[in-house]
């Protein structure tokens, strides 16, 4: 059995063939810094190797699922560092989060209990079934800070809502409420906030108690198409994101964020 106690940013609890993974930094609204990023990469591999686990439930601690990356950290290093610790995201590491979610044969149900932004939205939307609070907000706002949505958003949003609608949300970076996300097919269910975790757990337990290999291999079959899109798009989107870190528009965006004003973009 894997050592789940090693995780500091995630809480992993197991019972009844079900693993519950909680993004567990409520004091920072579950903001994803570098250590958090690496735990999100590794946990799916550990769960996949646990013979006692037949379904996974993912959620966030507190009022938020996760607000995504550390924009404030970027204001301190506008030249291109992604995390406050000052280390760039490695393309292999960023891609591994998505790959390990897809490679995990165990079905994953995501309870989006609150706002779900940026990389957190990518993680949630790559799960197999999503249950979202009606008033939770979902967005991939990379463009708001002058960046390409390179960590998976350019892959999964078009697959769920179609290319044109995805381009609008990714190019504008706007927030979508859970009830609207359900209507357009971005999430499976939108419910009152107090019902989200219960519904997600009910679905996850049903999968945990179901025919293991039929469920796992159905996921594997469907994910063939998803992986094909990851291979087609993600290396390019991540490279383009890294390029936009070097633009003046990105530097202006993070300065404006720090100064709480509207950015003045110049196309440089």
C-alpha cells in the first residue's frame, strides 16, 4: 500500500474501496504552488498502484476547490518564474499531471465544491465525472495575465464544449458559474453547494462497487481519444505558454495585478 502520509498539500483517506483526495491548503484557498504541483503529479500514480482502491473522489478543503496558481508570486518575478519559490515549471512535470490522471485506470469523480481556476480547472475537467456547485465559478484565465493556456486547458475545454465556445472562454478568460457549465456540457452535474460532495461520493461509491475491469477498461478506451489530443496539442501549448512568459504584456499584466489596476497591453 502506498504511503499517503507523505503528502503535505493533499489529504488522502481510504475506506470501502474508495479513496478521497482533498486539496488541503484551505488557508491559501488551495493555491497550487510548486510542492502542490508535484503532489498533484504523483498522487494518481500511487493510487493506481493501490490494489484496495476501486474509485477516487477528488475535492477541495474549505470554500474553494482551488484558485489555481500563484499570481502574486509572479509579480515578484515578472521575468518568467512561475512559482514563488523561483523555479520554472518543467514541461515534463506539467504534462505528467495530465498524463497520470489519464493513465490512472481507476475512475475519478471530482466534487467541485467551490471556485475552480486555472490549473485546478484543468485537473477537475480531466476527471471522469464532475459534480459542481451551482454557484462555483470555473475559468482558465491564463490570458488575463498575458499567458497561453498551456497546462491542459487548450486540450480539454474544446473536447467538452466544442472549439469555438472553448476559444471564447480561453481567449477571454471569463468565469463560468456551475449551473451554466452544466448546461453547456463542461461539467456533468450542477447542484446546490451542500449537495455536491454527497452526490459525488454516491457516484464514486457506485463505481467502486461496480464491475472493476469493465469500468476501468471503458475509461481506458474512451481516454484513447483524449490522449491523442494531449499528444497533438499539449507540447505546443506549453511551449507557447513559456514564450508568453517573456512578453511585455505578461509583465504588464502581473504589475497591474499587484497594483490593482487595469493592464495596458501593447502587443509586445
